[in-house]
C-alpha cells in the first residue's frame, strides 16, 4: 500500500526491481515518496521493467535500500549500538536523525524488532501495481528498433528517405539528461543527413 503519510519525503538510497522474482536492475539516488507510491531518478530508471512487467501480468516488486553503503548486518549493528548509546530514544523517535522523521516512523510501525527493522531498512519491499499514465511520463520506452536505422544518417533501413530521431526510437537512457542528449544528437544527425543528401 502506498505510504501516503510520506508524501514529499526524500531520502538517498537504492532501488532494485524484481520481475517474477528475478532481479532486473538496481539504481541509486534520491528516492521521493508520493501519495501514489515512490518516484525519483532511481524509480524512473527502473520504470521500463515495471511498466512491461505489469502490462504482461507478471509479479513486480521494488525493494528500497535506505542505507546502500551498509550491509544488513552492519545496519543491525548500527541499530543495536544506537539503542545502547541512546536508551532515551524510544518508539517512533528511535530512527530520528538516521532517516527523515516520517520515514523512520513508518518503518517502525511495520517492524517487530531491531532485526526486522534492519531488514526493512536494507530491503523495504513494495509491490508494483501500476505506473503513472503516459500523460505524466518523464521517460518513455519502446519505439522503432535501432537495428532498423542507419546510425550514421538516422535513415530507416526499411523506408528510404525516412529519418528517425529522439524518442520515436527504442532508446531510454538513465536519468541525468541522457534522453535529452539522445534527442539532440539524433536530431542533429538527421538534419546533417538531409542537408548532405
């Protein structure tokens, strides 16, 4: 279920996506909790797998690692050390300072003990039930296969005189401007090819 109380909370971490139990990809960056689920660059980078998996009726799960530089055992040791050093931090305030307050509170609501908390901090499971509609898309996947295009001219190998650029091609890059750069670069190649022809 979406953790609606976390709407607007951000935290750096890692996200992994599993389709029918198989790990497809893991990415790191700033995670953003929303009223509909999770977002942020790591989630965008996994969205191709989520969209495809859900569309084909597969079981899709994302796990969030809120301390990606630590092993689960190290997270557990950190929690035990914290409990011993700061016995006055109890209940919902126990994770305050390690995580955004609301995020720590939600984790503690669903955990039973320190071992369980360490596991959730290292691999918080979220079932994927869908993706946002195309009107809200920030990245797209699918399109004309790049094998059907001459990369030197961006001309279709199947239809002479037809040039293809940008997101009409089946290219989706990682967040950070790669999709925009693909559009600019392929657009430039198309323009030069047409001028030269």
